[in-house]
C-alpha cells in the first residue's frame, strides 16, 4: 500500500513542521482548525492501517493510561550544578578570574529558567531517551512523559543529523497552566503546588502519561552534546540545534565586556516579569568549548559558568484582616486582605496564608505590617512580619474552630495540615461548589455557570446535584436573563449529561481525593456504582494507585445515607452509573486475564481495537503498546505488521487470532 504509506509520511512531516513553527518559532502558518483537520486525517489513516503506526508519529503524543515505574539511568556526561552569585561584585570577580591568563573572550548570557533539568537523547534523528538530572550522575528515565510535550520534537528536522544527539535543557510549566492546575487541585481537595517549578517536577514524575499530556508542559534547551562536531562556539551549536527543530532560548546575548553583561542583567530583571513562564536569574558561560575545557571544573560544577540569581521583589504593607474561604471539599483557606501595594508591576491586595500552621509560624497579629513577595513571579505570598511596627494591643490571628459559612465544627484529618468542614451536604458553599464541580466539562458537562447555580440555590430549586434533573422550564425562566432559547439549551444539556461515561459521573460526585484519573482507575475494576459501593477499604487498597487515604474517603462517602439517596435519585433519572457491558460479559465474571500484558495488533472484524482494549481491562488484563519479554500474548488481527510478527516469534510470544481470543475469554463469536 505505497500510496497510503506515502500519504501518512507526508501528513506526519507536515504536522511536525507546523508543530515546530507553532511551539518553537511561534510563527504559525495555518489556523488551529486547519491543523486539527490535518491531524484528524492522520488519525483516521492510522486507525485504518494500525500496522503503520510508529512511536514517533505525532498521534502518539497523548500518552497511555499507565506507565511502568521509572528506572535509574547513568548520564553520558555528568549534569553538574552551577555556582550561584547574587551581586555585581561576584560577577566582576568571575569576569576577572576568567580573563586571568585567557586573554579576551566572549561570554554567552542566557535567561535561567526555573524548571526541571532534563537530558534528551536522539538516535538516528529519533527521540530515544529522556533522563532527569537526578544527582547529576544518574537520573530517572522519563522518556514516555517527555514524548507528550509538544515543543520537544519526536524526530529531528533536516539531513546529515549525527547518529547520536543529546540536548540538555529545562522543563517548564507556563503560568496560565500553573494557575489552571492549582484551581483544579483545590477543587479536588488537594494542596496546590507552591510554584511552577514544583508543579513541573510533580508532573514529570507522574506514572500516568495522560496526566502529563493534559498539563501542557513546555521546554527550552541550552546545551548541545554531540561527539566529533567541528563547531567550537556554544552559541553556534545552539543555532545548529535550532535548525534541527530543537527549541532553544532567544532570550540570550553574547557579551565581550563587563558593562554589556551588567546591561543584560539589568534589562531582564524587569523584562522577565512579562514572560509567560518563571525565570530566576541569568546564566553566564564561556562561549568557546575549547576554552571551557582549559578552564576546567571543580568537583561540583564548571569553572567557566555561573548563575546570577535575582532577588525576589519584596514590599511591606499592612494587613487589613483575614478572611476564610470554604472550598468544594470543605477545605478552609485563610486569605490575607492587604492595603494595596505595587509588586513586580501589579497591584496586590490579597495573598494566601495557606493554613493554620502557616499563620502560627508567622506569629501573625491584627493590623501587622507584613512583607509580601511574588512567589514564582506571579503568586503573592506573605514572606514575614515586621514585628517592630506591631501595635502594642494587637491580638494574634486565631484560626476559626467552626466553619465560617455554616458554623459546623472544623476537623483536621490525621497527617494533613488543613482544617475542613465535614458538613458536605449542609454547608452552602460546599453544596454550590459540589454542583459546580459536577457540571464541569470533565464530569457531567452541563453548560451552566456559577452565577446561575447560585441563583437556583438561592431560590431553593437546587440543593444537590440530583436536583438539576428536577428542574422545569418554569424554574429556569423565573431567573433573571433567561429566555426560552437559553432555557431550552440548559434543559437539553442536563438531559445529555445522563449519557456521560461512568468515570466522568464518578469524578463529578466529588468524593474527596477522587480526581479524574482516580475515577478512571476505579471504574476499570468496578463496572458499576453498586459494586464500588460494596467494596471494603481493604479491597480498594489492593488496587494499584489507591492508597489508604483515598480508600477511606470512598468508603466514608458511600456509608453516608445522604449520599446513598443522591445516587439512588441519579439512577432513577437515568444517569449512567455503570460501564457499558459487552454482550456475554457479566459484572460478576471472573478475570481470566488478571496480570497479563497484551499487545493488540492488526485489524479485526467483530470488535474495534478500542473495544478489545476495554474487554481486556474489564477481564483484568493490561493492554500494552510495545512487545517485550514481559508480553503475555498478542491479539493478532489481519494486516499485523511484519516487524511485530517477527519480533514476537523471536521472543516466543504466542499470537492469538480474534477467534482464539474470544474463545479464551468465553465471549460469543458472531461469525
């Protein structure tokens, strides 16, 4: 099928070029709609010819549901740390030390990104391995997660690519994505990430690559490691890497005088605040690689490079008062309301105080003057208290013992720092928050805003998520701004939500610690809400990814009679609370594929590949994408790729036809 293969390769090449222009050069040539159309053509062709799918195809960036645990890998060349400097005097000392005996030289000045260091290896132009910095000698293999980052090419561009190319750089989380993730974590009752760097690090260590893909990490590379490359200039090497499709920083300059270096540092001390990602300094390095080797290294890092670290901007202002927010899961978050103060170009009026322990650690009193910093250049935080300005009669700030919204006594769970209100079904803020959570796109996907939910709650129409399904046209028309068209759209959206998948509805129930991915894990094991409700804590904890805290929360949720009534009502309204069961598969069926790793290859006549994946997971198996010695067998359809077949035979892995597989799992054969 040369025509199909050529078209697939043409689409891949075209998509890669557009990815490069969009994510690396920031100069897109086509609209998002046109790009999506190209991608859909490739997806459709690969679905028709799965034997032609390759690991480097742009369609493989989304990531699978599961990954094996990370393994430790030794770096080809140690990833050393840079010495830090914090003032111009230390920069001057570094400059003069380099010039001693070395004559005139050029330094490359580059922005220092506040992210996670990474080494990415390409073999014969294809992404082969990605390793975190680790201890500098060994790091974690995070290749599968790196494949999901769209600014990192799966294949290098151009010709005459060296057999082995290694690039080193920084994985970043843009500010917008950082705020989105933290908002979602707070909605799920989880602690927010402290800063974008922590969020990037936590994301890259996820075992679920679909989570990594959803979080839209970014990357910049600042070092090219290629043996035998006849280019001495570091800057020229980066220019070459850029021509291969590697995203390198344009926030750099070559400086030959100390004054030029100072000017670069001064410029970016202000300009970096408008960038969409976190930076914390400037890296200064000798441009000549030959001279780098002459200058040499210490035990910890190179003598030919240093990092100049910017001090976070700090300002003092007065605390007006402390308010307390009640989240959807009942978590109480204290917020400092401040006299307005200008920091890093923005006016700050509020800053989080995190929790009761943080307030105690500050020894915060009423009307105190506090030091405010921008955490990660974006999140205002209280960094300290100026006790010299404290009023003599000022009383300490005391965290409330009861919920500020409903008056219920607060609880502090063992092993946690935050207090929460346990009155989940009676606390107005939690009720409205739970309805908002249920209606979001990844849950029931009902098109309704928080203002409408607040209005429906205030009028007594909606007091729980199941009340959404009791709404009438008259109820909605009684709200301000609602006409017949908008009312019909809302009622239609509510009706459509009944057919949302079981994992989405389970996530929407708002069980504490049960986020979107935990809901998917649970519904792979439990095909219906009834079987999940009957599960014991011990049974839940046997599931990979479900720990004691999550299991305890699930059991507690379903033990509450009020939650049982809500679930019963949802069932009466026809909301999906079970997985679609294939004909012949009962919910009580045994799990004959328990512990087996199965590769699906080729095309099939009785079920689609996605349906076979679901059957395998329902019966306890695990669908894997690549063949290894750990593969139990291959479900081999028509047009199975010859390379896969050859590899399976060489490893002695059984090939089961579609008929043989259906007989193995005792499912009906419609032939």
